C-alpha cells in the first residue's frame, strides 16, 4: 500500500486519523477516550483540523463534543447531526448531504449513502440525527479512500465504484449491527477496491466477524488487518 505521504492510523472500532501530506489532521467518527479498543497512548487528541461524523450513535460520536470544545475543528456531517453539535458548542461547521461534494482544508469530501439507523442519545432523550452516511475522501495526491460508516451492503455501492473509484475501502465486518464478512465480501465485489481495511469488529463480544473470514471470501483483494494504534503510510 502506497499512500503517497498520507498517514492513516486506526484508533479502534470505526475511528481513524488521517494526516494529509499538507499537514492537516482529519478524524473520522471520534469515539476515542471512551473507546475500549483505543490504546491508552492515543486517548488524548493532540490535534484535529477536520472532524467527519458518519452518524449519531455513541460509538461513533461519543467524544465529538469534547474534541470540538478542545480543538475547534471544522465539523462535517449531515445537517441534523451538525445542528445538534452546534448546540453543543461547534463553531466551525460545514454540513452537507448525500451526493454532495465539498473541499474542506486540503481534502475533497463526498457524502454517500449508508444503510443503517441513526439516533443521538442526549441524556435521557433519543433525538433524530438525520440519516447515516459514508464518505469518499480524495486527497491532493489522487488517493481516494472510502469510509463506509456503519452499513449493510447495498447495491448502489456499485455507483460509488463507478463515480468515485476509491482504491481503499474501510468496511465494517463485525456482524450483528453492521455487515459481517459475507456481506462485506459482496460489498468488495461491488466496490472493487485494491485494499480493504476492516473495522467495527472485536470491540465487543457480539461483533464476531474477523478479517481472516473476509479474506477467505475475497482472495483477489488485499485485506489489510490493522491493530488499534497502528499507522500505515
């Protein structure tokens, strides 16, 4: 895998940190301090310029408010989720919706569909958080990465391939709440990525899917199993 100067770190579950060649730090789905899979050495967020949120479940935005209060990043998400985060103190926001593309910092971001539920637990209230989504992120060096968010496989992943052609796909494989390996393998057939980075597995006992099980089903695709805290570049 040649990321052409991009540093990609998995912080466990569905949380990733991307450091661009231009020096910007992007965090996707900020569940860090409360994430049992995140190494202790990574629990403190040192820098973030752009925050991408796929949906409002606690295992994806659990630390969003604290990160926003500490670092004041540009926050990207679907309008309903952004509206809630503004009420919690977000000052820099750039809401968008599915099918839209915008440039934030030095990355181009396209919001795409995800097949999943979405709700924000705010104290004792469960609030409407818009719809769940995924993102295709394109860097200045031409590398394109697809973070699927929480999702089942859906046929329009073929449209994501045709329109955006991401070389790297971050796919949930844990089963129960998202795709398992069987469905993720079908997603690979639709997306045709060069590399798949599995996510959303092993954090809790119920998330039983494994990278090895996926690799057996997609022998022609490189399944890159990362360890929490590992960086590739």
